[in-house]
């Protein structure tokens, strides 16, 4: 194996189950143990019966979040609950990352890149508007932090910002290959985000393919869906904007169930019906989008984002039905993300006196 391949993808692929067990079996068992702490339907039922956020805090303290809530004083808010629950997820991740080595370390790093992209976009937007650096850094996701992130918030010119992202972040190769300094402007922020995600997902996809085995099998399905989701949402969100069809199509990932035919059709779409037609040959998307209407706020009607979250949960649950692959690590953190969204949704409903709406936005996992 060449040094180039070794450095690019973090070492040799696993050629046998014996090799996987020797190198990563312990951490796979750990993450499966973490999965048992994901809230089940009875625990959600208890949370939905809470009358106050103080009651919610007490319930959460008894089901896995106690260590992260016990030192929180003052008024309980949805934001505080989100921060504490996120801290638990980050703690789990850092434990696994500190114990990992070889390709698993690289795989876990890939999980953080999506958060890094969102953090960088937040800081770019803030810098262009001369927002306070400290405030921006507090809003960044902890899994997307890196050693030199504070320098981005201190940049005051587009050129400095571009060079800092290019040189000082793990995303530098994506920036240098796909984004120019001229792109760093307020009107291009979402284009930059989607361009970076496109490059990141392709890189992650290639890495998982190289690992082979169960990792490739599980992650291919998950990343194919993620690629398709981004293509669909980019299309829907571009309606009524100045983004041209050609520029929209350039943001679509170059893999997935929809690529290339469905992606080409999405590139030409002008209405919700066009979107449904473009994805209709993929059964799961045809079912998901059958009754979707962009911009609808009708009571009880789910957004396309919620529909995708529901499907994503099902995909990530399947990862735990396999063994000896890295997919469970990715899926655990995606399921924890959904758990946090559920907790925040319940908290917001309670805080706003809208308990009748709780089940409308709740997506149970187990």
C-alpha cells in the first residue's frame, strides 16, 4: 500500500472480523452500551407529562443526564437543557475519540467536519457583519471546534478570512479546491456551506468505500440518503431566490440514489410537483414527499425536514443490527442529535404553554 493511500484514508482497511475485533472491538462494545441510554417511549411519555421545565430537569437527571444537570442553577430554560444534553453527547464522543486509533480515529474526525462547516459559516457571517467574536464562539457547536477557531472570529477582511479558513482549519483542502476568495461574500454564504458539504460528503463517502465490509455497506446507504436529502432541500430552498438552475445543480453531491438522473431533474425543477416527479423512481422518497408542500404552515402538517429526520432515524437504527463496522459510531451520534431535538421540542412546548402540540414535533427513536 502506498504512503499516499495510507495517509489519505488513515491506514489499512480491515480485511477480517478478527482484525476488527482486535483493533476496534472494545470501542464498538462501548458505543453499543451508550446506545442503551437513548431515551425510549416510556421515558418520552414521562417527559411529556411534565408541567414545568423544573420537572423536566428532574426527569432528565434520572435517565442519564444527571451529571450534566446537577451543577446548573438558576431558571431552567430550553436553551440550558439543550446545552447540557449536548455536553453529554460531546463527552461520549471525546471519550471514544481519545481511545481510538488508526482508521477509526479518522472516521470519528469525519463526523466532526459537518459541525466545523456550520461553525465556520457562522463565523464568516459574523465577521462580515462585524459581530462580537465571543458571542459567535459561544454559539458554535462544541464538536466543530478546533484549535485556531478563535482566529476566524478576529478576521476583519474577506482576504484574511479566506486565508485563515484555508490555512488554519481541517477543512482547508475543501476550501482550496472548491471555494475562491471572491466567493467570500454575504450573498454567497449558503453557497459556500453547500459547496463545502458537497466536498466533505464525497470525501467521507470515498473513505467509507475504502474501508469496505460492514462499514461500507452501512455508511453507503446513510451517505447516499444524506446526499439526496441535500439535493432535494437545496432545490426546494432555492425556489423564489436568485440562485440559477445551473448554479443550484453545481451544489448537488455527485453520488446518491438520485444521481445522476434524479439530480439532473432536480436541477431543472421549478415547483413542488417537479421535485416529486424527479424523485418518484426512488420508492422511499416518493412516499416521503407524496403530500409535501413547501412553505406550508398548516397545523399538524410535517415539514420536509421532519420527514427526512424520521427516515434518518430508521436508517441509523438499522446500523445497530450489524456488527464489526464503523457505522454504529456515526449512527449513535445522529440518534443522539435527534434525541436532543426531541428534548428541546418538549421543553419549548412546555415553556410556551403548548403541551397539546408536543406529539406533533416529537420523533421517537426506540
